[in-house]
C-alpha cells in the first residue's frame, strides 16, 4: 500500500530549505525541513500572508531558485542540476503577468508549450499539433485558435496560458496567482477549470493564490504558510476546523468565520440592538447592521428591536411602543440613525 502511494507521488520535497544567499558565508533561511508531497490528480493551493515565503517556495520547487538545502523531485527525478529542457519536460509554469504579444495567435502561443520536444528548428510534428488541439479543447478555446491574443478577454488569455501548460504535457503544472487580474466570474471559472483538469488529466496542479474563499472550495489540499512556522498541510475543511486558517490570518481588523469560511470585518461597536428573524434575510440584515457599528443579538436588550417580516420582505423597528416599517435595508439603516440619534 505504501509503495502504491509513493508511485502516485508527482512532487516530493525532501528536507528542503528555502531562502537567499546574502554573501558567500551568510544566508537568510526563510524556512527549513520542508517535506511536502503532491499526488496524481491532486490540486493543491498554497496560501499564506504576504512575506510568508510563498513565492520563494514556488521558485525553489520550479528550479528557478536554488535551495539552501534538500531537494525537489518530480516523478522521482531531482530538479536540481537539470538543464532547462529537462525541467521543461517535468513541470510547466503559468505566471501572474499579463500577456502582451498582440501579434501572436492563440494557436501560436499554445504551440510554444511543445518547444521542449521539438528539434532546434522548432518544427511541429503531427503529434505536436494534435496535442495543441487537445489542450485548446480542454480549456474551451479551440474555436479561438486563429484569433490574436489581444482580441481575447483577460479570462480567455489566462485559459490560453493554461492550454500552453497542458500542451507542454508535464506531470506537474505550477501556477502563480492565476486569478490575480480577473473579475469574480472569471476567477471562479479558472478555479473550476483547474479542479476539473486535475481530475481528468491526472496531472498534479500546484497554485499559489490569495483567493482563500475559492481555494477552500476547489483545492484537494492546502499548503498553509506563515512566517517562521512549518507548512501546515491538510484538506481545506480540516484546516478550518482545527483553527489553522484562523491562526495564520489572524488580524485585529477582521475575524475568520469558521461556519461560512469568510472573513468578517471588525467594526467599532456603538450600540447593541436586538434582531428577530433568521435565514437569508436575517443574515444580510445582521451584516448591514454590523457594518454600521451595531452589536447584533437575538436577546432582548434596551428598548429597540428590529423584527423581520419575511413574508412581505419588510423590516419593523419597535421602540418604546411605536413601530416604524421599512421597505429596504437602506431605509432601515436611515431610520435607525434618525430614531436612535433622536433618543
């Protein structure tokens, strides 16, 4: 069983130490004794606050930066001391930077993924062309093959770069914040695409990201980095339940809500107010009241209460025997400001 699991390993780091050589004698070690594994068909998200060493770890794994100690293996082959062509047949990289090569077609860009396998003349074989078409099909862009890259949206451009990585046909695909320049629908689509590709192609996918909410939904495993602490590894749900996510991103400005997987901003509380009602309407009402600085509770406090009338989608403010009806949360907030200020 152990041998079978090891056979499934695509990426393994052994006693890896990452950092920088400041001089011939001095080194700055960010983290040491890093032992991590990614198996076939797994999508792993690397998360952590700025300055934790995520980019350094990604560069070291990719062979762009030399480790201070230890080694990285892809399918059992050490990355260190391999030439660029050999590394390019083991792992492919999708970077954060936007693509500005407007005079190249989508097909041309994706074909660059076959470069590690072509002769010095760069001529594509029939097998190369089939692989390029397959990669474009996987990301849903085959019909854009002859379009110029500057005719595509940011989300489509990112899919082109993912197709290029697929055409490179490496067991490991690494992505550095692939959703950084995208709007919400495209961020979701890229994460869904990567999750599907890991399953269907059986490739290992490692991506660094700041999209915690999407990573919690899409990743099979999360590598959680914090300054001067060992990398925490686990299923997203385990890292939420054991408090690791909360501890790693601890900040006075917000709290991590384990129930929803969201960060909740901390606002200066000015008054406690009772809210009667729950479900969706209650959730959004409580969020709006919290943003305005109210401490929301279901217990009776003071002489002011907000009651939700879910059947008619209305809000009632009960205070000192009087009732004020509001037709929206915006109106509710305005009425509360006026009512409580007057009193």
